[in-house]
């Protein structure tokens, strides 16, 4: 699919990266067609032109790579091998409309709001979250990746602590479906402690007591999604994602965090195999895998009040081509960019892709995403109604 961006949007994104943007918002539209001022291809689709998507034959289960993955051989066969009419740009100018139209993700073709700050700090985390104007209800879960030892790029506790405390959240995670330090509950709790998460909040492994089934409506791959058994114990979810590349999915962001990330071991197997097996993650098709991630994500959003009780914050720093499930990731080629927040997981992932692809040094990331056909996750997610790839980027720093 050829996405189009209003003329000047990519330039504005690049200006944001340089800290010199003169506009508080920019519109990236997957359905807009030609604007009066002209159109240009989006950063992500420009990079994808002429690329052949492979089946991800260098990837492993959950995108895991061996310790020497930065050499390029991952060692495992793939398991599915615009400003508004009034011109206002501040976060306050669009909060009300955003809560009405974007909470839970916009329908295909609608415009979602994605908030941006270049301030990667505890204060920046809180500010971009507060721009959403969202009030969680009941018991709050904060979903993140605990990170594989010894040297992954997981979000550091000191960065997220103020925000976690603001929502009075319990940090939650699920066990992995592969080997490593987080495959078993006791070991995973130890990793959470070692990485500092238990020092800032209560922590729970959602699938330590098995799985909970969520129905999947309107999908082509999954009829159900198996999440951790304790998933339903929480009323609201704040999803904190570290945007980066991924050995199997191409990239990891909000959608991966609520699909593979919330899946129990059985659920991860279902996603990896396109719904064919809940006992083995091996032998799936890449297209089925990417579509299953989107469908699993939609089942989570649907369960949480059609997305009313879940929001997303993504941090674009330490952007390696490798996931935080890789304990020895490749060194990042891209400078840190900022933090995004949205009600829409599709829009926030698309904005992350566009910002990262527009950055200097992004060639290796673009290659990884395109080699794994990673953008198809967003395409399918939009098709099934999880959210919209059309978004307005609002810079709260202005």
C-alpha cells in the first residue's frame, strides 16, 4: 500500500528530530491522497519501494537472536520465518476531540492524534502521557518488557518510575516461549528484580497460573487469543513500549507489546503459527504471524472497553535493529528521538516508524523492517479496525 503524507510532513518530522520544528503538528495520512499543497511518499513507504519482503528466515521465536546476532546470522529458522482548521498545535487544542474520536484507536481512514516530545526524561514521560487527558479506572496494569539479560535496551526503571507511580500501577509481563532467563516464572521474577522493576512498583507475571482466552472477532487467523490468566484482574492498561527493530516482526512497538507481549506461552505459540498450534511456535508463515499479532492486539483492545481502558506510550531511544528480548543487541545506528503517546496503537507504531525511518543512520532498521514485511502488521491492523495509520503528530514541546 502506498501511504501518502501531506507535503512537508516528512520535513517537519526531520525538523522535530533536530529540535527545530516550527510547527506543533504534522499530518501523516494513509488515505489522504493528493492535498492542495502536493503530496510526498511517507518515510516508511519510500524505504519500502522496490523491497521484496522475505519470510524472516533469519529470525527466531519471539524475534529472539543469538548473542552474536549483530553479525547478521540470527541462527534460528523463522517461526513464520496536519494542523486543524484553527491552526492550533498545542496538546490542549485537540485533547477533547481526541478523547472522543481516538480513544480505543480510530477506524480505518480516520485521523488519530499522536503526541510527541523530544524530552526523554521522567518529566517528558509524564508530560506526554498527561497530554492524552486520560484517566485510568480501577486497578491499573503497566505493561512493559523486562528485557533479556545481560545487556538489552529495556526501558530503565528510573525513566518510567514517576509515570508508574502517577497511575499507581502494577508492572506486568508474561513469560517467554523460548529459552533464556525469562522462560520460567521464578527466573523471570528474578530478572525483574535484577533490572530494578520490583524496586519501583508491584510486579506480576500474568501467566504464572496459565492462560485466559479472549475472543477474536473479525480476524482471518485467530479465533481466540490466549493471554496471561491474570490479565482480567486489571481494569486499565498503560502500555509502555520501547520502539526498536525486531528479528522476526521487523520492529517492536505497541502492537507487539499487547500481542506477543501479553500472550501466555500458549498464546505466543498461536500467534507465531497463525492460530495453528498452541503448543509449538515453530513452522508458521511470516504473513500469518504478522496478521496474528494485529488480531491478538485487537482482541486485547476490544476486551478493554473497545480500547477505552488502554493507552500507549512509546520511547524512541537506543533504537537497535534488535529487540529487548535479545540480551546482546546490535549497537544503535540512530540517535535518540523522543517519546510518543496515543490512544491508537496503530497510529503510534506508524508514527514511530516514520520518525525512525526519517532519521540519519536508519538504513539498517529500514532493511530489517522491510525484509520481515513488518509494515504488514500495521496494514492488517488497520484493515480489521484496531486503529488507523493516519495520524496527526502534535509536538507538545512547542
